[in-house]
C-alpha cells in the first residue's frame, strides 16, 4: 500500500489494522514484539510514535522491556497495545496539523524574500541539497529527512533574516519525525524533488511571485497527502 493510500486511513481502520496484525501473529504472553523500525514500517508511522507508545506500555506493565532483547508481551490482551500505538499516532497527527498551519503562513513569505535576496552561493547550496536527494533516490538509499529540512533552512538563509533562520531551525527540530523514512514512499520522494526543483528555478530567475505560490502549493499538498494528515477521524 502506498503512502498516499495510507493517508486516507481513518482512526477505526488503523485500529482494526493494528489489532489484526497482533492477532494474526498470535502474540502470547512472553512473546517478543517486533522491533520499533518493523512496527513503524508495518503501520507507516514514525518510529517516534512507536517508541512513545512502547514506553507507555512498559510503564503500564503491559509489556516488558529488556535491556538486551527488546520488548515482550506480559498480558494476553492485545487491545491496550493497539490503542496505545493509535493514541501516539493521533498525538503526532495533531502536531503535524499545527506545524503545517504555521508553515503555510510563514514559508511562502520566506520563499518570496529568498527569490529577491539570494546570492549565487546560496542558490548553489539549494541545488546541492536537491542533487543529493536525487542521488539517494537513484541509488535506492534511505531518503534522509535531514535533506528536506536543510532545503527549507537554506531557503530561510537566502533571506538573510536571523529571525527567519532561527525559526526554521526550531521548526525543523519539531517536525523531524514527519520527515522520517518510514512515512515516505517513492511517490513522496518524487514529489519532494520535483517541487524543490521548481522552487529553485523560480529563485534562480528571481521570480518572487512564482516562488511564493510554489511554496504555498507545496505546503497545501503536504497538508492533503502526508500520512499524518488523515490518521484521525
């Protein structure tokens, strides 16, 4: 199932999927649960969501975390595990909504100023980021979310405004899990590269109107298509 399809999952369907996974695999008391990465990839959520859910389950005595060996089921009921993972996903979805709203109003203005004020060196830095995105995709390497974050930071650098730059650094830290590899498939990678290249062309031509519009469309697409967008009812 692609990321675009996963984005349409409702709360109930995700909960059912979690329960089915745990039931089909017939987890019994004492069984070892899959690793964080495996669970994140199975349900197309970030490892952060899984990690927080597992910690809560350990605190509640539902699973046992062993220093060497992972997490083990302590009670025969899978419902609390499914519900806790779902709650973690919903919390991350709420954060995603707030971050996206903030980005929608902030980043188009940054893009407009970037087109007006960028230097050749700054333009080349943007190109290097996208070149590395293309390289990693062509070699089927993990699509490092830090590259996406760096692209938007470089846009802020182009403005020369300290406040925009520091705001983007903080925003990137808050939003890091939304860019993790578990929640991005090939279709999403192509979208990221394509729109970044379009933005670079507008900046190179110093077309501030186009650059602002492209960034606004980029954020709207993220809002509509990202896996966290519709994880809740």
